[in-house]
C-alpha cells in the first residue's frame, strides 16, 4: 500500500505491519536457539497480531535451505544489535538520573515491561490509538506488569503529539530520554525535521536522544534490495519498504541536531555488529546497508 499524507494503519497493515515484523525479529533474537536478547513478550505479541508469515517465523516453521534468502541467525544478530543499542541507551540514561523517558512510535516495543527501570522512572509510549490499545490489552491478558510508571499517549505523530505528551504529564523542565527507533524512514524530510524540532523544544539541558537512520532511503529501489525482497516474498515476507518509506537523503540529520544544540555520536550498523562481537555479513546486500547509522545525542544548548 503506497503511503499518503493521512493514511491509517493497524498492526497488520502498511507501516503498522513493520512493527509486527520487528517484534518477530526480536522474538527470533530471544529464542533459546540464539538467546541474544531477552524479550519474553515479543513472540506472544506477534502471535496475537496474527500475520501468518510472522507467526510462522516465531514458531520456527519457515524452512531454511541453501537456496533460500531466509537466514534466521542473520536476522537475530541484526535485531540483537539494534535492540541492545536502545536498551543500553535507556538504561544508561535513567541510571544517570534521567527520570522520564519517551518512546516515539512505540509499536510492539515491550521495554516498559521487560527492562529493569530505576525506581521512579516515568515512561511515555507514543503511537496510534489502535496500536496502543492492542498492545496494552494483549500484555494485560498475558498478566504482564510494567516495570516503570507507564503512561500511554495515543496520538498520530503527524498530529500535535507534543501537546498530547504534555497533557499526559510530561515535564519539559526536567531532562528526558527519547527514542525514535525504526521511525525516520517513514517520515518525509520536513516531518522528520519537525519531529526533532519538537523534541528539542520539549527537552531540558541534559536530555538524551537515540535514533537510527538510513542515509539514503532510495536504497530500497536498488536492484540489490529488490532481488532480496523478491526472494523473501516467495517465503511470504511481503512487506515492501519501497512502498512505505519516503525516498530522500537523510544524512543531514546529524548536522540539523548539532545546529539545535545536540552533541551527537554515531556508529554504522557494520560497526555496531563488530562492537557486539558479530561478524558483519560479506555480500552485496550487507554492503548496501553497511552505513545505516545508529546515533545518540545529548542536549547541551
């Protein structure tokens, strides 16, 4: 489904289905066969959504053979790198004294339930009302309890989410820790910059920020990605990022933040693999995405 400015989705369609895909990959990385992260809620959430291919993925029902593009170990390592990056970011920030955290486009993220948050941490989850309701009810049915004070902000990020966040009790005068995980590729350039401008306006000195970006999202039109997508589609993996992302260069993000008073640091996904003790794959597809960038920043205006 091609994107429009006011499109809507749930966890089984369009951009929402990518949240289910990511949760399925977290489940794979949490599986005892790999045991690279600990997310006991990922698989039950994926099963509750009910997209066949991701249910089969978390159930170990997709066959692996030499002719297939499907490589569960590669998927698990890649998602472990991403998950550890954000887990470590939030734990380091809150243990250093930041008492409120915000997860933008929270999707099926279960950090509010699985991380050992310091006492007194308030965690805000921002996403579409349908997504928030589904996750909240599903985790409640599983008997899960948040390990921080979880406050949900059910709002489309294309609307006035900043006001909704304040209405939920967010204190802009206190330092905060922000994440924009798996979000930026789905925003047009101007919306991406507006998102960071809103974060800056809501951030007290000492606030921290983590996000990742694809330097040039036109990579999803590249023949290396197209060939991979076509082979994965034969197994049932039908999400086509080429239809969902907004195509543009995104390398200005770090400069944009630096100009707003943020001190940034960044690592490519290849570097992140190496830092986690994983060998980065050596093929054309891996080469095409080696410079996907994971960044963190501290607000020092």
